[in-house]
């Protein structure tokens, strides 16, 4: 596996060529996805680009295909709870999806206190959520209830900001009625995500959802769900011992690279550090391990360039 991933270090899937996908619509480049927009659909290509702290830093071999596979599986496993945007998977890196008007907030649900919330709780930034967090929390402690820490969806170049449910409504971003529906859908999705993870020996720690409204006014879940980019996953059988010993959890997600970056003194401001190939490969293997566990089958590194198969 690692040898095959090494091959892909240099010919990674970092960007699509819009001149060869003209029939798919007009290109809008996100941090991770190249999205081709047409009247009522998006041709969403998940590339190997890695973003952390809202900055694109490098590429990670096969990350795009792995994320796409996990998201597709998760959409199919939850469509009875909440309709989603998926129409079809024409290529391992691509989802054809229904185009929506995205709501201007992201819904983040958390079962454990860790990552950015742990950091924000200590810097005082978490006050924006207007939540009474229990006293004396330890890092990585489980909450009795799943908590919701929304954020605004910032424009390009800006960071998403924490916001409370009350403030979302007060600022007129989403109506109270619609927000209640969104949050209740998110909780249903999260419960299913937790069950599916648990069946594979994993803990779904937290996750981010985006929702949109179709032209007919239907509320659907969009973007990606339950992936290693949008969620944290820990290895369940190691949780308790590590928690009691005050050690970091075994993480199968993007938090690995965030912590590596923080260790290098980088949190999204200033010049990013050089990311060595070993670090890129380790992250690729972590993403592949999550894929294999969640989907119950091994990720196969594609033979030949995934870009070329996209244009043929
Ligand atoms: N069905 C949909 N309708 C409309 N917009 C969508 C739909 N699904 C996803 N999107 C939007 O497409 C973009 C996907 O690109 P990408 O994930 O690269 O962007 P990003 O959010 O800027 O990056 P990152 O995920 O690193 O924060 C997002 O802005 C997302 O909100
Ligand atoms: Mg995104």
C-alpha cells in the first residue's frame, strides 16, 4: 500500500483542467473540491488537496478518492433519515449532485470535547456558542449529550467563526423554524453515524454538516458527510485507557495533521511549514485505514492517473 501511495506523491490529483470538462459546467474552485456548476446540478470533483486552518497546504495521495468513497457510503446509509444531494458517482473522485442554495451556517455536532473546541474553551472563543459547558471537563471527555457548536460559512480567505443558535436567528441567517429542522436532522444523521462507526470499532467524535435548499424548497444535506475531513474518528477500544492516562487518542482523521502543524508552530497564520513526504504518506495511510474500517473493504490505489480517466 505505502509503495503504491509513494507513486502518487508526485502525480497527485491536485486540480482538474476546466478546458477538458467544459460540458460539466463552470468551474468554482473550493479548497478541496473543483466544483463544476450547471443549472440544476454540480459535478463535484474531490481532489487530493489538503486544507487545514482554512489554508490549502499540500496534497495527500488518494485523499480525494477516499473521501468521495466514504461520503457516498455515508449518504446512502442515511438517506432514510434525511434526503441528500447525491445523484450519481460517475468516477471515483466525483459526485454528481443536486444544486442547492447552501445555508450560510455549518452545523457541528460533538460527542466529546477535543480539537478546536478544547482549544477555544481555553482561549475564551467558545463563549460565542452561548452554551453552559460542564465544569472541570478534561480533554477528550465524553459529553452526556451531543452538543451543537455552529459556525458561519465564511467567504473565501476568511475563517469560519463560532456562532450561537440564538445569534444565527437574530442575524437573520436562518429562520428559527428552519434552524430547528436542520438541527434535528443533523442529530438524526449523527446518531446513525455513531452507530455505523461503533459497529466498526470506531467512535464518531464530532462532525460538520452543511445543508441546502433545493429550488423546490426541500431541505437536504449537501457537501460531504462523516468523512475524515469533516469528522473526527477515534479507535474505540483504545479510548478509555488513553483518556485515563491523559494520552492523545488514536485518531483516524485530519486532526493528525492539525496537531502536527500546531507542533510546528502553525495555526493558519503566517508562512506554513514545509510538509515532508513522510507526513503526507502517513496521513494517506490514516485516511485509507478509516476507509477500510468504515466500508469493510480495502481501498485500492488506482492504476494510472485518475485525472486521465476523468477526461476520457
Ligand atoms: N449540493 C450543493 N449545492 C450547492 N453548493 C454545494 C453543494 N454541495 C457542496 N457545496 C459547496 O461546494 C463547496 C465544496 O468545495 P470545498 O469543500 O472545496 O470548499 P471549502 O468548504 O472551501 O473547503 P473546506 O472543505 O476545506 O472548508 C463548498 O463551498 C460547499 O458548501
Ligand atoms: Mg468543504
